[in-house]
C-alpha cells in the first residue's frame, strides 16, 4: 500500500475566497441546522492522500463530529412500488407530516431522498408515528 500526502495548491484550494495559501484558515458556505454560522476549516482539518493511486480526503475528528451531528435529524426516504418526482414528494410529505418548521428534501439516486428536519421532534414524529402512505404506496423511512 502506497500512501502519500498531496502537496501544493489545487483548484479547490485557490478557488475558496480567492485564497491561494493552503495553510490558512478558510470559511466554508453555511450548512445544516446552523445555516447562519460558517464552518471554519483550520490547518490540519483536511488531509489529502493518495492510496494506491486513488485520491482520498480525510477530515479531522472536529470536522467529522460537526458533520455527524448535522445528520442527526436526516432521514432516508423511498416510495415503494413507484417512482415519484421531487416536487410531488415535497408537497405530499408537507401535507402528511405537517412539520413545525420546514424540512429540506434532497433527491439522491434510484428513487431515494433525504429529508433533513430542523427539530428532533419533527424527525421523531416521522420515524415513530404510523405507516406513511402516498399514492397508495408505502413510504419507507
């Protein structure tokens, strides 16, 4: 197994806020429940590696903790037996679940979606209450 650290400045390094210094602190666009806060990437938060000719990105424990915590209210959805469009699913789940605060829906692939809730109570309601049926088909959560 060959492991080497990537050195130098890549396109992504130089394109973040026009900064070409890879060792500086960088701010990344807002995300998740705390969308009004920026995630500051510090020196050592990201390691770029080549392992057996394959490029890898490794995050520090601090960044991993933030990303995992942000996924705590995210649920994977799949409508069994038929395909559904993003907008139709968004309308149906909003009328079916009636979340206290808006949920974000992201389409992934093969008919799967991610629903990100702003509150734990909304995500728990979806996970633990009843069978969800849309267009006569079960919505798997």
